[in-house]
């Protein structure tokens, strides 16, 4: 999905957006495309396209045909307001993005749109809100709303907020079945799901177990290899530790934790991972990984940073 700044020419934007959809329709792997609802000033202008696989999607995103249409749109004042948002079967790639599916009761569409506008207005009041887009029903009749926050914790705060809970009371009366959320796993191993109207999140102990699995070897390796380098350039211990922590947080936030979370996605899911069997198996695997890392650092001398400290 690509989000654009709002402009004064709503009908012109929709007509141009359909040209963008036409360019996607000619691409290999194209499945469907939609232009967001833009009737309310609180709702984003957006274009969403679905492809059969990631390769086909990136092929169109990087295509000269799409670039040409985007350039023509910029000449008319249709500028993108953010990078492209990618949503797969595993959830949004961006941690601060929530994707909700709604099956709207026939004839209730105007009430649904009004409620979505109120939800968007309420979301603006919370820190980090970047926008809300509403995609109209596709062939199966399923509407999709996309809420964007700057960070995953800010999205989680919105999911738990009293403002959202109050606005949801009007939303459910317009739906033929309760809405669902496309699961989203934050960089620090918390998956957010919606089940029967309730916000569910990964138990804290599961998130903590996975964070520890990644944190321990990260700290050990940085102490072994980065620490001596900082010492050699004359960094004081207090500064060396601070720099090492910055590096570890950056590495875990953007690379290590997302990679570690992938094989444990089902275990972290508060719905799919709730069974005793899944919980026990996942915990056992992580405990075994603890044993492997402890054994590794206890037995491999080259990894033991304390023997390389001045």
C-alpha cells in the first residue's frame, strides 16, 4: 500500500490512482487493487495492490511503468507521504502498522464509514499517530483499515486505549461478524492479535525468553570484539559500555530480533500459540538454545572476552 498526502482535488486523485492500478494490473502476479476511501479529511489517500508473491510485488514496485505514473502524479500534486507499506500473510512488515479486516453488514456502510472516521479522529490524539487508511470492500466483501504509528509500542498503546474502546462500541453494530486484526510482531517479540473483539498480546514471559536468547550472545560478542577496539582508541569504560549498548539495541531492534522471531512466530502468537503443546515445545527449544549458547561461550576461548581485557 502506498499512502499519499491529501490534496484539494479528490476526484482527480481517484482518476489518477486508477491509472496506477492499471499499471499494476499489467504486471505479472497481479491479483487485485483498491483506492482508499477519501471522503473524510481524517482518512488517508492510499492505493493498495495485492500480488501473488513478494517477487511479483517488488517487480512492480521497482518497474519503470509505475515510476512513470508516479512522476505524472507528482506533477499534479499527488505526493507520497511515506514509504510503501508491505503486508504479507505473516502481518505488516513495519512494526508500527496495524491492519484490521471488517465484514460490513449490507446497508450499514454509511454508519461504518462514520465510525471509522471517529476512530481515526481518536487515533490522532495519541502519540506517534501517522495516519489511517480505509480500503473499500473487495470481491469477498471485506473492508480493510490500516492504522500507522511511528513505533510498535505506540501502536500497542492505541490498541489498549480507552479512546479506541469507546469508538469501537459503534463499530461492531455495523459488522456482520467481529473484526479481526492481521497479526503484527514487534521487534521485541510481542505479537498483537484481535480475537472476538479483544486485544490479545504475547505473554510477557515468552517475549522475555526470546529477548534473552538474542541478548546474551549479542552482549558477549560485542564485549569480545567491539570492547577491545574501543579500549584501543582510548574510550573510558563508561563510554565504551554506552557505545556497546547503542550497537546492541540497534542490532536487536532492526535485525536480530526480527530474524529470531520468525521461527517462533506461531509460539509468540497469542491465539495460535496458546495451546499447552505449542507453548511447551517452543519453551523447550529456547531452553535448549540457552544451553547451546552457554556451552559455546564456556568452551571456546576465543569468545571469552574476559581473557582479552587489559
